[in-house]
């Protein structure tokens, strides 16, 4: 254990494909799958370990469900139950009613969904007609950390998933994969960890991949490589199968994992989302009886809320309030790290979305930059300060002489400009590049939508728009110049005899400036178009000469 958690990033890079790039059709599939879940906020919840069988049954109450909603949960793991027990059945249906009231979805384990065995038919249709028909139902929990798959290649699990998918619309079978560590393949019963993911994504036809990982809470940075390697492997699996992926991070200190703090909860959630995860199902919510060295989950052994509960409430509710369903409507396109790769990931380099990201006060401070795309080909970034104990001043440069950035306010609105937390905002006088500086606390993130002609003309954006039947967008600076002229014309048209002379002069001057700006932008793009035609003609001429040179001498 101590050997492999200290391995360098380069050693982790041998697993998976760190330089994999997503296919645009798979990115669209991921977004469509997320949208099919019908959630208006990020899926966030917990493993509860409640049961109708034992003493925890008395804590399955409406008040508890209200607390689930208050902590920011949108999807929760339901209690164990026996659908053939009348009391359990009535209790589960009542629990679903409470969940509907408080807008929380429930993931349920139900043995009736398994394929028929020993001549007995499957009872999947019974489950379809009661729990799965309830508005608060989200999906079926099938298995946690399956292993030993060498004997049947996981066929028992995948048959179970397929039985649900073929009989229940929106059944969403959920398999939580065990985490990857070098050498774990024998234990799992697979040749490679990618095969392990593919068994569920391809053969099981699941709606989303999922796994758990707690190494990030080892003291220091000892477990960071394992954490980010797992996120990368599941992101690559998500791209292969065109489905989102969820993560189970840790909310309670145990074993050698340190008890998380407020900053740690924010760090885990934001770094997961920046890595492309689109669902968070924390381990775990209730302590129940004290066991081993577990400490301070959201609800303790006395069934009272802890400081953890309040810390996690702030993290979740702040995310929901600012971003709502934003991340359900886009897909991860690239993940990079500063100052070097983590978990075999790649080090940051600039592209059409960002030109440069640097730490101004600590050049060794770590960060992750996630990039995203939506169905219209619009592009986004999420920068997370990965320093666990120190605030860091991060500077981001956005390229393009017409680049514009957009923020997400506390009320969840998209507005032009940097986020309110910006401590620097400037546009280069020669290049037009935008520079923004942010102080970010440990685990704190900044999200911006970025727009420019460079982005609009990028291959990924054009492919996504074409795939969704959208025409390419025109140059951004031309669009802005036309808008500016229209605004100026409207101001002049609204003038009356009662307006003072200074205001009238300003309106007419603004109109002339807008006309001049538009003329200049139009001239620039006319010149670009002429250059493009010349380039095409030059290429065609070269190809014609090459064709003659390559022809047989007799011809």
C-alpha cells in the first residue's frame, strides 16, 4: 500500500489512456442521458445503511427525509426491505411519498428485479408497477464493489441490469464499482480495469457508471494519484460508452482516512465535478451503532446532526443555488492539472478556451482545470484550487481579440463578466486577451462560460452544432458590433425635445462610433474571407501540380 500510493504521476499514466479525446457524438449522448434523469439539480446524496429489518426502522421518518432535502440531497440510497413483508412494503411506499414531497429521489434495492432462476420467472414487472412507477423513484441498486468476475465475466450482474432495462423504462440499474489500484485486476477477476468498467457500461447497459474512492483523505497528498487516476479512468469510460459517471467520496473519517473538514468536503465535490463526475453519492450519512474507528458522519450514533451535517449542507446548497442544473446540460471535454499531472493526468497547456493559468502567490500550488461543452457548442471552464490548507491567487488569461466571459451569480443567473470574487479584470490593449484574477480558498472553484470567434470556429464546437442541426455561429466581434449599433440607434430614436444638449450629443456620438466599429469589423472579416479563398485556391493549385507530377509519363 505505502509503495503504490507514493508512485509518481508518470507511473500512473500507464493505466488507461491519459491523452484520450472524446468523440462529439458520445459527448452529446452523455448530455442527453443526464437530461433524461429529469433532475433540476446535480445528483447529490448518501449511502444511508437504513433498514426496515432492524432498529434503524424507527428512524425512517418524514422528519429525516426533510433533513435529507435540507442538507442538499437530491438522490438518496434507500433502506433495505423485503417487498413481500406487508409492513416493509407499506413503509417503502410511504417513504417514497415523503421523498416526492421534499423533492428527493430514491435508489432502491429490490430482489424482484433479478432474472428468473431455477425455473422461477422474474418478478420484475411487479416492481415496475409499484416502486418504479412512483414519481420519487430514481433507480435500482444492484451491487456494491463487485469482484471475482473471472468465472462468468460478470454475466450474473449484467443479466440483472439487462432484465431491468428491457422491462422497466427508467429503471436505471446502479452498480458501484470498486476503486482501481495497481494490481487489483486479479481480485476483480479482469484482465484490465478498463475491462471492469466496460462490463457494466457495455454488457450491463447501465445509464451511468459509478465507483467509490477515499484515498484523497490520506494525510498529505499520498492518495491524490489514486483519486485522480480513478476519476480519469471513469471519465475515459464515460467517453467510451456515452454515459455519465458518478463518484462516492468520503464524508466520515475511518481507517487511515482523515476526518474531512468543510474545505475537504468542498475540495472533494468540486474536484470531482471538474474531473467530469456528474453525480455525488457520499459514504455515508448515518453512524448507527459506533463501529471500528468511524467518526462524525452527518448524523452521529445518537441520531443527532453533527458539524459535518452543517458543513455539507453549505457545500451542497451553495452549489445548487449557483449552478442549478448547469452541469447536467454539458459534458467534460478535457481535464488538466497545474503545475504537473496527477494520477497520470496531463499538465495544463493553453488552447482556444484559455491561454494561460498561473498561480501568482505560490508557483507550486496545485489546481485542476475542467473544460466542458453544451449542446449548442458553448464552452465552459471550472478551475479548482487543490491546495488543502492555503488560499491561492489564480490568474486566468482568455485568448482572442473579441473574447467574452460570463459568470454565474449567487442567484444562479448567467451574466457577462468575471465572477464577483474577481480581484483583477483587464483586457489587453494590443491583443484583446482578457485576464482575470481570483483568490480561491482550499477546494473553492470558479466557473466561467467563454465565448470568442476562435471558440466558435473550433472543430469541437462546429461538430457539436452540426450534430444538433445548428448552423455555425458568426464571428463574435461582428455579432457584438451589430448589437452595439442597434442599441445606439434605439437611443437616438428615443430622443425627444426635452433631452438636454449634452445627452443628445453623446447619443449621436455613440451612434457614429458604433457605425465606425461595425465598418471596421466587417472590413476585417471581408479580408479574412478573401485570404481564406486565396488559401483554398493555393491548396487546389498545389494538388493539381502534384497530380500531374504523379501521372504516368505517357499521359
